C-alpha cells in the first residue's frame, strides 16, 4: 500500500519485468494497445447518485464477445482523455494479447471520481437503502452497469488489484455480483491495525507510514485529474537520523502541518478500537462465490499478513469454494514488476515472477473468464525458500506439518529440547530509546524492501540484542506455517517492545560472499502493554516476569544441512517501528522525559521456558 514508486509504476501501465530496451518495448506496447483497443471514458452512477470515473478499453475486433477484467484504484487511472492510452493493459502482456475488455476505475473520492474518499472504508453487514454504500456496493454497481452497457461483453467479470487495489478486489468478494466470476486480491490490506501497513501487534510502523502520508492527502476540491500532492523534504538520506531527530511521535503532525487527517487518524487510534475493527475485512468474507486467487510475497514489507488472512477467512467459511493462495519470494508487488530472482543479497535461482505471471495468474483468469484450459491450481502454491523451488499443497498450513518448539537455552543455544535449568535463569540487556537498534546496517530513508532478507550480523554484535542459535543442522528442516513466539519476559520499566527474528545462518564457506550470512527469514514486533488485550493496554509491574505469546506470519523455508537456525530478540527496530518510551503512556502523546532506559530480561528455565513454536513439515512436500 505504501510504496509510492510502485504506484507510479502502476499509473504508467507497466506490468512485466524490465526488458532489455525499456523505451523500445514500451513504445511497441503502446502501439499495440492503440492498434487493437478503443478507449472510452464513463462516469458510472452508484446507488447514491455519485459517479465514478471509469476508463474502458475494448478490443477493436467486435465479431466476438469478451470477458471484463477490472482494477479499482485510489492511485489514478491516468492518462485521462479518450485519445490518451495506457502503455499496457492487464496484469501482464499475455492478457492484452489474448483480448479482454479492460476496466480501470478511480475509487470514490479520488482523482476524477465523485464522492468522499475513506481510508479502507468500513464494510456494511447488510447494505439496505441507496445511502448505504461501501466498497462492495460500489463494486457491485460498477459490475452491474458494465455488463449492461459495454457492448460485446460475455457477461463474465474478473477483478484484480495489488496492495490498496488488492483491498478493493477483496472487498468486491463481499455480496458479489453474479457476473463476478474470478477475483485475485494481491497483497490485499485485510486489517490495517493487525499486521498490515499501520500496526503490528500494537507497534506502529513509523517510517513507511510517515513516508506515505507525507504525500497522500485529502482532496480539497472537485474531482480532478491532479490530486494534491506534497513532496516532503527530509533533508537527509538517513531515516535513522531523521526520525531520531524528529523526537516523540507527537512531533510528526507538526512536520505535516497538522493537516493530514489520514495520518492523524492513524496515530490517534493507537489501540484496536472501533475505528480499526470497522475496517477489518475478514469478518465480512463469508459466502464468497467467485473463484479466488490470493497472492502475496514472503518478503512483502507492507502487506504480508493480508493475503494469508483473506485466504484463511474464505477457507474457514466456505472450504469447498475454489479458493487458492500463492506466495512467492517477493517484495511488495514484486510478482508484477520484477523477475523475482533475488532480493537484496539473496538469490532464488529462477525467475519466479515470470513463472507466476505465465503459469498461474494468466491461466487462472483464462479458465474462469474464457473457459480455456484448466490451470489445476492447488489449494496452496508456495515457493519454498532455502531450497528455492515451488511446492503444491492441498492445504495451508500443510497437513503434514507437525508442531515443534525451538527453546532458548543457556550460553546462546537454541534447541528443540526444552531447558533443564530450574529457578529463574534468564538473559538480559539494556534497551535505550536514545540508541535504538537499526532496521539494517545500511543507510536508508524509509522502509527498504530488502530488509526482509537482510544480514543480521550487525544486530547480533550489539549488546542490546540477544542471539540464540542451534548447532549446525545435520539434516534439512522445513518450517511451513505461522511462527508463534512464547516468551517469559520482564522489564524494569512499565512498557517495552519485544521483537523476535527468525534467522537462517549460512555456513562460513558459503559461496557468493555469503559465508556466515545471517538471513532474516521472519521478524515481528510485539508491544508489551498489549499482551492481554489490544483494546485495553496494561502496564508491566517492574521486574515481574510475565508471559507473552503472539503469532507471526507464516513462512515456507528450508534451513539446509550445515546451516544454523538463529533467534534474535531485541526491544527496538528503528525507524521501522516507533520508539517505545518504556514507560506506560499513550505513545502518540509521549514527551521526551517519558523515554527511559530499561533492563529487559528473557527467561529460559524449565518453569519459565521461552520458545518459538513452529510447524515442521516432517514428510516433505505434497508434490512439485
């Protein structure tokens, strides 16, 4: 949702990996679109009378009928004007060559569409009168108008979108129009507070949101092809320096001139209150009728949780529905705009994005909208990192995955065997909000996408980070499913964060300059005051041990023989998440004096064992 460069890419209409000659390929694609499609523009009326601007590209060959493939976006359907054409149509070149009726719509309140925009607009349980509108009703009304008014359509509609457009695709599944046959929510926002762009387990994702809302503002006038946009001057390439200099979160509003209502809503609602609950799509995904292909990336720094939650919700309410989940080794939207063969220093040994576009995404829509072929898409089509190969499963998590626990042990050991120590064995460190642990060793302004696979050796060397690792593995171990830290902790303060990172430690002799590399596989923060409730935070009693358990998004990763499994624990991750003052205050209101050092303890005795619960795929895979 928050990567602005990604949306500039989408607005330009690019959809495939970078060709050898980008300018020449773009010119040829634009010429193809102009030669084979005719563009129309409509203002489609919604049930409350508001009109949504919609660009329609229809094949010039009108001797047959075509299905409709639609994307709804808050990021502009430019270029505007019936004689101005997008450079490419559809999710990949195969779509425009196959011929569909392509639809691009500005959502309510954005660019050329009427009405008022609402951030992840709450869904209504049962829309009734004409004033009852949400994103599902706008989708329904649009589909209904299109199948009745666009010539030569075959009465079958598909819906696809990435990130915020993925949210609109998922919302379109709710109370779906009968003509809507196939939907692919890709990196969809499902619950902004719980694991997507805004908060992760109560910790606010600072750099990504400030960077986004410094340019994403409310429209102040009538519909326009130009939305108001401000370029914020950070005056430094170093995000760590910028956000530390900014001081408490309360100072951020002033930097944005206290005018961005979206930012204000984001930070003022710091608990899981009705504002966030009403914006959670998951409870509404019941009785889904279209075929669904939900897509995500293992290393999506923005919307990692959303795809997994959307898939699981549909599976729980309608297990017999054609509902599939695809996750590859991708950053946010990487399946659409990269080869998918690497991220940062880590390589995946194949063009995974090209494979997805050609062998999964295109066949899915071709089958459900044109009744051509049979993609035979399994319930879960996962790219297994570590071994770097695609796996097909008939359930997710796999039915063959068995629960295990990796226990923190003395002297920095990590083991599947529980600790034998009795009493109050623990390890401790001092967390200083004035010197938080950086997100990466490199200098970066915002939330660099490669942090999701970055080398963690710099963190392991800090005195405010605990590191535990196994002996070199004697055989491959595949973890497939969610990860659940179960920690016993205490703090000398009254609030603290606890960040858990699962890491693959490469052998020293590893090729390609990766010897000893500590690859982040999954990491998630937890704001301690929410250990009992995200609605009602509770202070710590200083130095009193308490249990904290939470769930991190799933992985499908094989730790290879000779590698080690490592767990790191720390209490800051900056500026990825905002700094916890380590005193029990409402953090958006915190003053400089509230920020205090704290002694953090992580316990590892038999009575208070700390572990990371995982699912180990004992019997291999369900087929390639």
